[in-house]
C-alpha cells in the first residue's frame, strides 16, 4: 500500500517494469516471428527474463494491482473536477458579455472566475442547487475518498469507492449539469 514517497516511487517503478515486461513479451514472444517455439523454449534466452521467475512477475503484478483502483479513483475524480470547473467557467463566459461594464461587477466576475478555477470544489458543487442533492452527496463521498487516497490514506476510508462506481456517479452528475434541450 502506498503510504510514503518511497512506496509511491516503488509503485511507479513496478508499474513501469511490469508494463515493459508485458510489452516485451507481446513483441518478442507472441509475435509470428517466434514461429512454433513455445514461450518456455525462448524466454530464458532473453536477458530481461533470464533470471526472472514466475514469482517475480506475480510480485510485480500484485504490487501494481493493490493500489491501482484507488489511484484510478483519484485520477477519475481529478478529470471530473476539471470538467465541472470548465463547465462553470463556460457558463460564466456566456453571461459575461451581457453584463454592463461597471467596476464592481467586473471585480465580482473576476472573483467568481478565481473561485471557479481555484476555490473549494465542494463549494462549487454545492452551488448547483437542491435539484441534485443525492448526486452531490455521492460526488462528495467520492471527493472524500479521493482526498483520503491523495493525503496518504490516513485512518480508515469513510467509503470504499471503486473506479466503476466513481465513473458512473460522476458521469450522472455531469449529465445533470447539461442544459435541457431547447423546446421545439
């Protein structure tokens, strides 16, 4: 489990090494060039695999997989946060040209832009109103889980969030933010 900088670096090294080995296996030993030779007949002639045992590959894969889901949730939420901020900024830019030039209003718009870009994400999602309370609660659960992962997994996670459930909930929230189609 990733709890220290060394753990994070070791995880990255494991991912890099495992991906490189799988790539090498695919290119060199599952290609048509290897003909009818079996993997066992050819792999131990390769410098990258000569000293490697099955347990070594299993250990690399285990190291990668034990943190993969949590890191995927962190990534998925980060992308989602950027999308929500972009949507809010687009909405602000749409109405800005219609607002009269007044120093107070210009300053308020600049402050709103700054809050959207860099302010509390919780406050940003909170501003979407009462129509999405359940979805906002689900987004907040994922945000707390993301923060738990991002800040070293201290203590117990309040929720166990999977990449699949996170992606589903966050997609639904984004869909709820889309404006309704124009009436015909």
